[in-house]
C-alpha cells in the first residue's frame, strides 16, 4: 500500500509540474489529479497502522507505559524534524525566489510526525488509565473516536471558529491557513488529515487481535465490504436535507467526504491483501513493495527531480506523452534508488554483524 501511494504520488506530481497549460485542461489531467487525492491519506493511514504494530510489540515485551510513550513520541518527533529539514532544503535550493514563509509550510511529513506524536500521547493516556487489560480494544476505540472527533471539528476550525488569535505558523497546523488569511486546501493541517492516522491506529490494533491472526482473509474481505458500506452510508448522510454546519465544503472539510475516503482506504487494504496473497505481489520482486520500503527517501528525492532546480523536464511545457515518458523515467530512477538503498542497508547490517562476531578459536 505504501508503494502504491508512492506511484500515485509520482504521477500526480509529474503531470502537475510538467503538463502544458493546454494539456492541463484535458480529462486525462483531471483523472490524474483525482488519483492524487489518495497518497496523503494512504501515507497517514499506514503511519497509524505501523504505529499500532510497533506499540503492540512494545506492550507485549512488557515495556513500561512511560517508556513506550517516549519511544513512540520520539519517533514522531524525528519524522517532524525531517519535515522541517525538508522545508529548509527546499528553501535553500530555491534561494532567491522562494519566500521565507515557505519555511513554515505545513507539508505531509510535518503532519505525519505530528500525528505520530499525538498518537503516542493518546496511547500513553489510555494505557495509564486502564492498563494493558484488553488494551487492543481500548486503544482501537480511542483511535476511532479521535479520528471521528477530528473530522467533526474540522469544518468550524476552518470557518466560524478559526483560532486566528494564534500566530499564523501555529494556526496553519490547525487549519492550513499559512500566511494567506484563509485555510488552504493544498496544505496538510492536523484537521482533518491526522484523522486518517488515527483511523489507521484503530485498524492496526484490530489486525493484532487474536481473532484477526486466525481469520486474516475473512477480516480483509470484511474490510473491503465495510468500505463499500461506509462510502454509501456517507453519501446518504451528505444527501440529507439537514446539515450540521452553516458553511459546508464537501471536498475539503466535510465529515461525509472523510468517511468516503476512509471507505476507499479499506477497499484498497482489502485489494492489497489479495494482491500480495493471491496476485502478482506473491510472484517475486514487487516494485510496490520495494518502493514502500524506502518511501521517505523516494519522496525526498523525486520532489527535486520533478519540481526543483534539478527537474528532468522543463515545467509546464510538455504534452501528455512527453510527461508520461518523464513519469516512467522518474519511476525507474526511484525504483533503482530504492533497490540500492535496501541492498546497501542489508549488506551494511551484515558487515557490522560479522565485524562484531568474536573470532572462532583455531
């Protein structure tokens, strides 16, 4: 799933950066950008699942609750720091024309890091209050409730109850206002984006349950069916004549749209399980799996090759065919980079293991 998110991200960025103004008016570009609505929810959703798997492992090892919180929150802080470092790099590369405010832009890495820290705090609170008895159920319910609360609070925090008393760099983490005076849909504030991470947290603890381990195929099929039901239920709710909010922005802040995207994530989860168990994902080398192992690296590098000074094609000047050739080039370059990274990492680990191994007596 993380590799799929990388590929969808590549195509979104490549066509957005390289297509000419005329090509951007095509139906092709519209569907390309529609596919671009999935990478961010996927990355956040999977960050939540991974967080749950790590936390569950630490609990089963008997690690104290405080130490679990410090370990997981520290990892979130590291990702957040990577996000700040990435913004600094982009500013320095674009020195001379990039505004200083770009240093405080809330991008996806910032939100992933913040979401992980918030999930660490939630797990610490729940485990401190209730202990480790039936902790998977408690943490799963807490994750689901937090995701729903974030979604429901998003519309007023973007409109009628904006925390505009905060300095804009801080308010931007709430609603993506940046320094433009109004929330921006192209940024990734905690409301609503962190809700996808907490949804993944709930799913992650469900996947670790004893029942799920014994009935994994049934669980993933049920997730796909539940995703379809959730989409249809959210569409029904949105069609009701009564609305909760005075200002309704379906495509950016609506809880109904959030539920639809969560339903899509569950369907992708089911399809990914089938792909890896019965489909081509089980045949051998998988580009999806390979890219997913180094998603942070390929995200970091491809941005410069698509949007930056080192872009491999001239921006906003390509036909659909030309941009597609560029997309395939980026895909192969990032796949090769990912493969080299994993090979180097594995061989480096083997080297240090052999170096530390005591010499056998002769």
